[in-house]
C-alpha cells in the first residue's frame, strides 16, 4: 500500500468522523432552543421578573422561558406563562400572537431536520453502493413518515410532543378567556364567559384522561370539535387528525385570537395552506434529486449533500428575521395603540414603546454553528481526497 493511499484512507476516516459528529450536533440542536427573546419594562421590575418576559424559540415550537423565582418572600409553584404574557403585551400594539408565526416551518421541522441528517450521513458513506443504500433507505423512510403524518389518519401522532404542546398551550390562552368584548351587553358577556369556562373545564377533563402525547391530541381534537359545532353544518369538516388539517385550523385560530377579522385572516390561512402543500411537493422532489446526487462524487450535485446541512444556521437566521419583519409590518388597527410598521430587533437590544427588547442566540444555534464548522472541515478534506484520487474518485 502506497503512502498516498494511506493518506487518502486517513482523510476518509477523518472526514467521516467529523460528519457523524456534525449530525449529532444537528440532532441536538433540534431539541434545544435556538433563540431567545425577552421584554423588560419599568412595570416588570427585575426583582419580580429577573429575566424579563422571556420566550424560547425551538425548531418545532415556542416555549416558556420564564422560570420559578428563587425567593424567600414569595413562594411560586408554577412559573409565569411568558408566552401568554408576551402575546398580551404585543396585542396592545396590534401584533399577532406568537403562535401565528412560522406555522409551516414548525409543522415540517422534524422531517426537514431528518432530511439534513440523512444528507450528511450519505455524504459520509463509503463507496457508491453504500451511499445509494443510505440515500434510498433514508429518504424513502422520511417520505413515508412525512406523507403519513401530513395526510394520514391521525398523522399528528407522528409529530413531536413539543409541537403538540405548543399548539395546546396557545389554545388555552385564547383572548376570549381573558378579554371582555365591549360590544356585548353585560348579560351576554356573562353568558359568553360562562360558556368559555365550561369549555375550559371540559378541556381539562380531557387532559386528565390521558398523559403525554395522547392527552395533547385528545385536547386538540376536543377543541376542534367545539369549533366545528359552532359552524354551519355545510362548513363542518370531520376530524382526520392529519398534520395538514390541524396546522391549518390552528393557524386560523391563532390569527383570530386577538383580532377576529375573517376578511383579513382567511387569505393568510389560504396562503399558508398553499405554501405547505407546495413545500411538501418540493421536499419530495428534492429528496429524489438527492438520491441521484449520491451516485457520483464527481457530480456537482453531490456537494449539495454537505452544503445544505452546512447552511442550517444561515437558514435559521433568515427565517427568524423574515418572520420578525412580518410581525412588525402586519400590525392590526384593532390594537389599543398605533405604531408605524417597524423591524423588530433580530440580534441585540432594541426599543419598542416603553419596552426594551433583547434578542440573542441560545444553545441550539450554537450547536448548529458547531455542526457547520465540522461539516466545512469535512467537506474540505473530502474535496482534497477526491481531487487527489482523480478518475478513481468515482468509486469512492
């Protein structure tokens, strides 16, 4: 065995180890918060709110970032729900609820991250046959999983618990539970409040009947049934439990939580539904392309297998900034205060009315950055190995 062959084999081991480590970091980033945002203001004193009103952006959900205070003066058994608190603050300036942002991205997030993992592992596979087996098995499994979840009966069961939890939590914070409608008479408002309390009690009973993911699904199905019972018979749709159905219904409910304007909200729901249908087709077609990309390392398409996972942090920032722009430029005139359209702070500290905003990366984003660095190094080592191999690279 020549010295150059030994070096090539060593390079092959190194770039594959780096790639596998990167896949582990990408997987860990999915289950970690990628970014956090906090609001501070004089009426939220640091002694009571040491971290301000804080939320955590995960890949599949938005979660509470507030923790139980460690105080001798006040005993807390449950942390403040800062997702609801921030929604309450935002609606005064006409901003839509947090749950109305990124609905398609959150719905597709586990499939997209799984696809990135299979891409990287296919890139790391040794030899054409192994690469093709990895690509066909991996992308085929994702295709079946995604199709069953998106369109199958009770497909929501195939999604993550965090995603379901985020949907349920936002349902429990409906504006009708806490904000009176001034256009209703006191008697009608009391009756409406009574019905809302009854629905909440029924929802809690449903939650008590199960635990974990099944309990969350029962809660969603129950809430969906209540919504459908309020609609004319010709508009009602039976529960299928597919992700597409749940995501579309929940997005409409999120938009209408504070600002019930069908003439403005319905086109947004239709648009998001259309984007979701298109994204499904694009992902399926893209995975088919990736199977061909796995065939030969001499093809330029082969490098998509490593470049796409490497670009994950850039994609995350782009999505995050785009949705912040949408929030700041989709203000509703029904808000208590009127603001000009603005761009919320993507990174760093900013100011909105009396509030100071803080927006910074969290654990998940740093894990993505680490994965990108490892993949970049792996790609450079692999590129050198392929160039030195010349015509023999086709078999590598």
